[in-house]
């Protein structure tokens, strides 16, 4: 019988570090954990800054700058996540279709990772 080796789960901190280290790398693959931890971190920071910006004017400026700063890393990790599911990164553009496109994109990103190396690279390590 074949042995099954499972690596330790990717932590939020490790996922954020990995995305920032590959901030403009659109090649390769990103695991579900890497993608969803990053999205959670960005979402939480945006919620906090948005809430504070409601009460303090200059925070709104910080919030806008944060959003601009994470734009490329978010696009890159999304592109790599699509690669991990076996799809070309160009599927990201489905987001440009209001509502329905975003729902389809989320479903694609929720999908299973391909368990073997594919045309985009080796299986990402958690």
C-alpha cells in the first residue's frame, strides 16, 4: 500500500509571506490555502481600514493606498490559483462580468487542486 504524506497546513502568516514574496509572479501555482488566507487577510484589513475611515478622514487615504498596494499581489495569486486548478490565468477576466462573473470566479477558486504536476508547474507545497 502506498504511503500518504500530508504536510502541515499553511498558516495565515506563511501564506501572506508567500504571496508577498511572489507579488508579481504570474507563473506557477498557488494552493487553496495560500489563496484563501491571502484573500481573508486583505478583506480583514480593508474592513478595519474602511470602518476607521468612516470616523477618521486620513484613514480613508491609507485604505486607498493599501488597496492599490495589494492589487498586483492579489491578481498574481488569483492567476496562480487558477493554474492550480488546471485553468489558464486568463479565466480571471471573467470577474469583469458583473455579479455572475465574480460568482463563477469564486467557484473556480474553490475547486480542487490538481494533485499532480500540470502544465503550470509542480504541486504547491503547503
